[in-house]
C-alpha cells in the first residue's frame, strides 16, 4: 500500500486517538476511498454520470489521492470475492448496510491488504469478524477448487467477463449441421438459442487456425454483432447498402442471409480498411457484394443505384466502450450503460454522436429504403438512445417507425423516450459485451409496390444477371411506357 501520511496532516483534528501516523493516515484513506467507491457503485447501478475513478479521486475534497486511488482499485478488483465472503459469513447485517462501501474497503484491508488497529465502529466490527471472514474465504477457495486468492479472482473474473466463443456459420459455404459435426470433433458445440446460424463453444476455444476459419466456412463473430444483420433481415432480392462496412463481418453475414442473391454495396471511408473488407468478401465466397471506397455522407440518395436501395445497415464508428477488454470496466461508471463521462472523453463522445446522428439522418433520406438498422458497440446512451431519439421527428416525417427486432431478446433500450423498449441492448456484465441495435421500418411505397409486382417474374432470371439492377431498369421502362401510353 502507498504511504498515506500526507492526508493525515490535512485532517489532523479528526485523527483517531492513540494510533501512529501511518495508522491514522490509513484510517482517513479508507474513508475517502469509501466515498469514492460509493459514487462509483451508485453511478454504475443508477446509470448516471458521476465521473471516472480518477476524476473522483482527483477532486479537491480528496486529500490522500494516491492511497485512495489504490484502495478503490484494489477493492474493486476483489469486490466479487469480498461480496461473496461477506454474504457467506453473514457478516454484512442490515446495521452496516448504510456503510457498506466502508465495510468493503475495510474487509479488503483485513483480508488482503494491510493489517491495522481498530479505529472506529466499522473497523472494530470487521476485525471482530475477521475469523468468520477468513473461514468464509477458505471455504470459497475449496468450493472453487483453487489454491490462492489470486486464482479465485481469476475464476471470478473469468466467470464475470469471459464470454463463450461464438462462431457464425457462413451458410454460403457450409450448412449449420455440417459445421456442428466438424467442430464437434474438437470441442463441445451448441446451437445458439436466438440465431440459427450461430454456434456456442466453450470460452477461450482457440480456432484461429482451424481449417473452417481459414477457408471462410465459419467466422469468429460475437453474438451481439451477429444480431445486427439478423435484425435487418432484408429480402434476399433487395439492393442493400452497408454504409460503414469494414472489416465486413456484418456485410458478409447479410450476403449469407440473402443467400447471395440481390446485391449489397459495402461502403467504407478508409482505404486500408477497404482492402480488409475485400479480403473478408473474398473469404466468404459471396459474389453479390461490391466494395465501395467512399464517404457514406457523400453518397447521393437520389442517384442510381442508391435511389433503389431498399435496406441500409449503419454500423458507424463508435467509442467501442461495450467491447473494452479492461477487466473491471463493467464495474466502473465510465462504462456503465447510459453513462456520459468527463472532459475529453465526453468531447470525443459528442463528436462521435454528432457523426452518428448525421449518418442516421442521411440513411433516412434514401427514397426507396424500407428498413434501416443502426448499431453500435457502445454502452453510452449518447451514442445509442439519444442518437435514435434525435432523428425520430425526421423518421416519422418519412413514414418510418421503430420496429422491435428479435422480440424474444430480453434486454431492450434504456427508458429515455417512449418507444425505447423496441431497441435492443446487450449488457457488458450479462452478455459479456455491450451492444446497441435499433431498427427503423416503413411500409413500402405504392409506386415501388407496382414496379415490383409488374416485374416479379424477373426474379427467376439466372444468377449471373444482376437482377436487382435489371428490375430497376425494367421498372423505369414500364413507368416510361405507361406515361407514353397516357400521353398518346
Ligand atoms: C464499427 S466499424 C464497422 C464494422 C463493420 N460493420 C463490421 O461488422 O465488420 C465502422 C467503420 O465505418 C468506417 N467509416 C467511418 N466513417 C465513415 C463514412 N463517413 N463513410 C463510410 N465509412 C465510414 C470506419 O472506417 C470503420 O471501418
């Protein structure tokens, strides 16, 4: 533990009597750490902004910054173990509930940190129960079949944040049953309960050089990410635009769901990432996808072929806060759903949100679009619910409404506006990653209905012909002919 003597000087008048300087400064550090921990955990549970641990610790009211910061971080690291021990030993009775953060801190110190003399009621209480706490800890070690507390925190971390290995079957190359059989030779395989082309393997299964991965038969794609194309679920014969597409995982998932019929334009701003996108497309075996190096915001919705786009997948750049690898992130307010953060971080989020709103508004302006899916791998409300609610008036004016994709999925949007229950969220703690999905739909316009009905027979054309474009051209020709006919 770092020295805590500086703080003791500042709070001299409140020193506990009869103890050394080091003990007194540790006493004050524990109290300051408890206050910070309370804000951190409350911010996390109430999903409101309280600032990062650093910003809380570096506020002027905290004098013993170094020791307080270390104590908060260490207690958070061991918190699942501390909670389990307190629960098993039945030590945390209702009398101490009001001071539970201080109990956590003192318990950390008593079990894993530095020994100290009792200073006030909380320290005395925890120390009185030291034996019961140690017994509960040993029984937990035995139960989890581990030898040390570090192994135990690893078990807790693993059970907390390690997700199963998800594998998306690329049905353009292999069917689900064959993939199950093939992978089953190496490990346990289950089918996912929500997505028919997703398989669930044990955590940390290493497949990076598996032949099915190398030949594009399966993609190592997470569940939340695989929910996006499934939520859009376009008609196989549609023209679809993937607005921000590299590296292309969702693009080729769309191609598989559309059975490589129709046509997908995959737009990507970054030249280097276009190369990756092309490689993903090649690996998937899809022939209906065309990579486009360009800025989605500069695509003119009224120019062909974009004027005929029927569905848009918009998965723009985002903070990525839902997929952070930091082990303790899900405990921290800066990573809690719906949370906005401090200074430079909130500036970055505002910039991202401004782009996300612009891109979503742009998607809503495509004249033939019937479905738009908007997704992020962020947990922040500012990039999710707030982006969606900001475009609702424009969406309504274009005839769009929020639909409720994958209705069996239990976790929905934060209740920040009426209709947010239609949105999908995945939870960093429950689902091991934080994701957000919104689906806009609008009823087909009567003009496109007429065009489509009159050209239905064209859907049986051979695959080599680009049917979507042919349909478009024939529709226009029919319209022209009918106008000529009226004119005559
Ligand atoms: C979150 S990633 C997309 C991931 C992709 N959907 C997938 O599942 O593989 C966002 C991508 O959008 C690209 N991007 C950012 N701004 C863009 C713009 N204005 N037009 C097109 N692409 C853009 C970024 O370069 C980045 O590759």
